[in-house]
C-alpha cells in the first residue's frame, strides 16, 4: 500500500492527490456536483453557476483536479451559438474506500469507488470475543484480498471505515464496553488497526455508519435506522446529519428498559428492548419481536418527532414483511391514540446485508465531497 500514510492526514491517492488539498471547501463543492452529475458531467460554466464561484476560480480548481486524475473531460455540449462547452466528469476509479462491518460473529468487507459503487466484497466468520490479535488477523487477511482486486491501482485506496457494535468513542476511535464483550473496553481500535493496515482508519458504530450511508443515498428528513441482528441499535439522522451526541453515545436504542424486572440483558440491565426482542426471536415468536421493536420505535417517534423509521439487520431481513407490519401496527395505534394524523411510515432500509459496510466506506468518502456527516 505504498503512498498512503496511516495517520499523517496527508494520504495521497494514485501517487499524487493530497487529501488535505481535496478537502478545501470549494474543491469539495465541485467534486460533489460532478459526482451527482454522473457520466453526463457538467461544464465549467454550469459548475460556476451552481456554486457561485467565478468562472476563473472554477477553471483553476478543475485544472488541479484534472491534474490529480480525479476529473476528466467527457466531451462537449452542443453549441447554442457560441463556442461548444467542454464537459467535465468525475473519474470514479481515481479513488477507493474500504468499508468493514465487524459484527459479533461475522466480518463483511466492501470496496467502493468514489461514487460509492461497490466494486469488491468479501465475507468471513469472526469471533469478536477472540481478542484483538485474532480479530485483526481476519481483518488484515480479508482487507488484503479485496484490495488485491485493484491490482496496480491499490494505491488509490483512501483508507478504511470500520463499523461495529457500540458503545464507542467515534471522535477518538476508542471502544467502550461493547455489549457482551467487556474485554474491549478502552481499546484504541482505530489507531491499532491503522498501524496494522498501513492506511487511515475511521471508526463508528454500525448503526451510525448505516444511517450515514442511507442519508448519502438520498434518504431525507429526520429518520431512525433500527438495526436488529446479533444485537439492537439505532442510527439517527437529524437536521441532515448523523446525530452522535456530545459524547458520541447517541443511538444506544437497544438498552432502553421497557419492562421493569424483565429478563436480564447482556448490558447488565433487565427488560431492555434488545433482550426482549432477541428472546422472542429465539423462541420463534417474530410477531412479538416486531411488537416489542415497535414499542421502542414509538418511544423514539415521541421523543424526536422523526419522519421515518427504517429497519435493517439480518434478523429483520429474515422476516422483513412481518417486522415492517408489526412495527407499523404499533406506530399506527400510537398515531390514532394521540390524534396526530398520518402515522410515521416504516419500511426496510436499502442496502441489504452490506448496508452497514457500505456506510462504513462513506465515513471516508463523505468528507472528500464536503457533505456534513455529523
């Protein structure tokens, strides 16, 4: 992985692109517009009109982006009486990001280009309780395999976004007491993994990463992403950005107590939504699991006045229609009871089983395109 520094902040893409330069506000604006324009591209004049920059500033910035290999010409627009305008487009393969979803029992890895399109994917068993060395051995091996698919273009990898169960400190890249795995408490995963992989690493909760990916993918408004797999958590998008809270602890949705003196939960409490949901699933009562999940979702709707509830995770995927129906029924009943009009809609999140990993990759791409990610 020559040419990529693990923690310097001056990582270079394709042997020549300085990420610090790319993160200038105006360059990010232009890159984001070109990303959205796709293969059709945009002219320099259109870029100037959309951003409010002068044509001279746009020409200067795009010249640098072309020199760095991020932007290329995509033909010319038909003349309307003057000189035909040259169209520019983003070069998707000029940069790549790797997204890792570290679940309690499985590792999923995706390789995406600058548009977020998946160009490589791997999945392997994982035992999160086996300790850092064993977990890192699996991560390094799978990371190497997916990056090897790029061949000589491996130097275009910007870094790795890691998504895993919380709680954790997103800002400092340190794990807290991951539910069910207290041995990880205080482990500096971001920096330790960056040293092993030799690339920049960003760490976030699985639910936050998935919510980020959904927002980048077009989900608008205030929404909650509820992830039910080996555990239960929430990712919140409020005001157009992922809401993490001042201590990056927002979204510990699964450990709200809704049944006093209920069954014990692995977090140490009793009667948590997670414990009740997983217990119902274990005994084959999916409808009861959906009802419990709906009660938790109703609490979120009442607290935050969100516009949409999205469901994801392997447990939801196995019975998606029943979970959507069950959660929706609870929210419908709440809306009727409170006379608030139309109930908050519920549907399955896009992205499927790799939605968290794709969102993890966006942790690297979002800053490049100047989007607020919270």
